């Protein structure tokens, strides 16, 4: 069996499972965003996150807000890996989080506004795949071809299929605690400077259990069958090969006088028997030796004794090599494969923290017009492993690795036509080209033991972007409806895409309402749904060549919260 025939699972890759807007950044920070989907020019309480330089437009005094968000995502991967080799063709996963809180606080006095924000700024949901992922299962498809040579030892060793219980569950959560100060330079220009503290946590659990082999029409637990077969090969098949060697050598030596005699060397076995040159019963013994060398009765009938002796010596050499090297090596390989086929588990948590500097600028060229820019700098986030079990040694306990969060630039234009109608246009750019995204997991699974040059680095062709437009319509003095949409276009190269994390274009529509319950007390609620464009992604495999997977997902979000101001 090839060494990589039961490469169970590549858990080092699951750290790449991320959810949210952009590739890592989560934009769901307020109910106002969910109901409008464009808030880069807001000057209300959620400007703490979206437009902190615009907080200077709030009234002097204290302002507070708290929200909860629910995000529910379904993902699927339909693999084009040959159906004859892989058991599962479609892999479905769900990620859901019904409690994702965020909160803001602002104190404004004259030309200064101090702000505090808290929320899930990155990732924020769980990804669960009950039947694993293609990258987990494809290595298992090598089991059957990897064991195909066993039929040369015994036709009953015909492994025709496999089965396994594969499970994966990943959680990723980056919280943000943001502090900053907004300063009004003059009535039309304000600045913001702040930092976001990022305590981050990833948790991954996965397993490949109960690996079974289909032999004939029955399924057997892989470790037991492999060990039993190894023992049978070492104890029985080696003895049979040694016996065949002994009988062939003995037979060749017995034929030596007939070969040396010119009158009998060209005779066939039947001619030798007819002439009395061999004793009774010798013909059956000679034909047995030729039959184990897989000669047909017709070939045996025509074969001269000199050729018989030559085949005997060749056969003896073959069985000697079989008994001395090939069969013991096969038994050793099967025992090693049995060890790799034992249940494999991984349970680890990663924790770390970092600081992200943030700056913002806000222009108020007209009383009813806002132009805003916010820039979040690139963040290096070290994450430390806290590993309970790691059967493959992919997450050594205590080891630290760096995770990069790309910088973000958000630009917004807000316009109030009158007290009844407000519109906002938002453009957000994610500078993902400046981040190391590692290597493609599927390529690693397929090529790491074959040709490392075939493993692609995950690349970004261009910066990802989002373009949003939102409207708010006041129905009464205390009640407003809103609606909006956002288009997301990732800039990832095909080499980036894999079943752990992929980024595809999307269109999101949202709506909701704002209700001024009492003076200073406002309730906001919204809902949005994202529609993603399915994408075909090309992969290659050393056994099957090129094939395509189709990846897709859908997502729905809910949010509600209350804000309160007092002066």
C-alpha cells in the first residue's frame, strides 16, 4: 500500500475556515446596518464602528446602544471527483449563531467625542459538516487502488470499497473592543483616532472514525482486516511461497538428467511419460509446477522439458524473492496502514490578541451631506494552540502562529433630502493582497507526497470590494422604514478557493424599521438575505487528473437592538 493511501485528514488546514464579510471582516455590527446595508456615512450611534469621525454630529451628552445579531449560513460543495472512486458527491454544512452581541457608547462634549465599541468584528459563527469535506475524503479514495495489488497474492483479498464516519466542526470568533476620540477641527471637518483590541478564539473539532474496507460483499473494520491479512501473509503465504520454491528447485534438479540427454531434452512431458523416461506420477508433479507459474494446459502440452526446467528455475527465483522480501514487506506495510486506519481525532483551541489602529476623516460640505473615510490598518494576530488531542500532530500544544487580518478602507456618502428621506452610498475595500493566505488545502492533500511543486499558493488577484446603497423613509415622526442592498466582489484567484474557505460574489438585500419609542429611546430591527453566485473551481489529482468542484452558500441575518441618549 502506498504510504499516503490512508492519509486520514489534514487538520492543519481547518484553521482557514472563516465567515463574514470580505474574507475575514464581519460587517454586521448594528441593526441599522442589517436594515440598510449601507452605513459608512452614518452619524448616529453605530458610527462608532462604521464612521467614527462622524460622531461629532451627535448631540452633547451620553449615548448608548446594544444589539444582538443572528447569522445563519448554509454551505455546500458538489465535487466532480470521479463518482466511481468517492462515496460522497455533495458535502453540506451549516453555520449558525443566534447570539452575537454588540454595544456602543459615546460621550460628546463641544469639539470632542469619546467612543467605546464592542462586537464580533471577525468570523463569528460555527461551521459544521456532518459528512466532512472533500479534502478529508479524497485521501480515503486511495485505499482501494492502493490495495489492488493484494489480489496478486490472493484473489480473495479484493478490496472494492471503503466507508468512514467523518466529522468536522469549526468555530472562529474575533471580538473587538474599540476605543477612540473624535475631534472637530471646524464645522465642516472632523478627525478620528482610535484602536481596537482583538481578543480572538478559534476552536476546531474533527474526527475520522470507523474506517471500513469492503472485501467481496462484506464490510470489515480496516485495522482488524489489515492486521489479520498481514498476519496471514506472513504466516501462511510466506510458507506457501517457500514451499513452492523448494518444490520448484527440487523439480528442476530432478529434470537435469533429462535435459542433459540429447535424446530427451526436446521431448514434451507426455512424450517423456510415453517413452518411460519418467516414472509414474511424475507427470502430475511436473505439471503442478508449471500450473503455479500460470501456464495453460495447452502451453504445458507443447513445452519441451528443457524449457520446463528453465521456467522452474525462473519460478524458484520469483518465489524466493516473494518469500524473502515482497510478502514480508507487504505484511509490514499493511500493519503500518492498520495503525493509520485507527480512529483519528483532533480537538484544539487557539487564543490570541492584537491591536488594530484606526483613523477616520469626515467632511460636511453641506448641512445635509456627509462624506466619510475610515481606514483600519493591517493587523498581525498571534494565536497560541491549546490542544487536548491531536492524533496527527498538526496543532502542537503551546505552539504560536501568526494570523493576518487585512487592512480595510471604508468610504461613505450620506445625503438627507429632507427630514423624511435619507440615502447612503458605501464603498468598502479589503486589502487582502497584502496578507499571506498560505497554501491550497486540496493541493496539499493531493500532492504533498507526490509533487510538492503542484501545491498552489493561495493568491489574491485584486482587492475585494463591497458597494452598498441604503434608504430610510420616515413614515411618521417616530417611525421609519428602511431598505438597502450590497454587492460583494471578492478579488481572489482560483488558487485561493477550497472547501475550507472560499469567497464568491454575492448580492444582499435587507430591510427593517426604526421606532422612536420615547424621547431618546429608539428600537431598531432588521433582516437581510445574501444570495451567492455558485462557482466552479478546478483542482487536480495525481490519480484522476483535472476535475471541477462547485461551491456555493446562502445566508440570512437578523438583528435588533435599542439605543438610548440622555443629555
